[in-house]
C-alpha cells in the first residue's frame, strides 16, 4: 500500500531499522520504502551520519544527487534514474531525491547500519530547539535577519 504523500514535501518514508525490528540489532542493516508524489515529490536535502545508502528505483523517474565534501570542492553529482536503476549515496554526504516523473515514484533503499540516523538539513539548521543564534545564521547563509526569521 502506498504511503501518504499528501504532505508539504510530497514524500513518505517507511523505515525498518533496529527501532522497528529489534531482531536487526547487530546486523548492521536497515531498509526504507519511499513513496513520492507525481512531479515534485521530494526527499529534501539530508544526510545519514552512520550509513551509506543504496537506492533502487521501482517506479517513475527521480532526479537524485549528492554533494561531495568541502575537501572535494562541494561537487554536485546528479542523475535521473529510471525503473530498475541503482544509485549509491556515500556515508555522511548531503543528498536528495526529487520525482520528475508524471506518475508516483517508488524506491527502496538499503542502508549500511541498523541505525543510520537522518539529519534533514533545513529542519536542523532553521528548526533547532533552542534556535541557533540569528547572527550565526545570517552570516553563514548571507541572508538578512528577516529572511532567516521567516525560515
């Protein structure tokens, strides 16, 4: 049964990790099922600090990508995937998936940790509790204070 993609980003992730299935403890694996709304369903930029992810597309055509490290000049690697294609997101790299197909997209991903963790970049930076100091964010993102407060 497809997940509910009727949210702000148009995607739904069903995770099977050690929290959902304690029998995975010490196995070093997790799996996710991702549903994307037609054209525009998004898994926003995020990272898995404890795992490499291998994504397999089952339906539609997502645009996927990741950004390399500062040491590698923050290069962007992207590819439009089709049904049956596979893409690897290295551990800790910021990455995203965007459905550019006109039909719902479905993908499965295997992660190399029983607890891969997930850090959604915008939520973490602009939604921390307590908030990050406004001066830090305005300088780091070269935005005025009103823009940062809006975010």
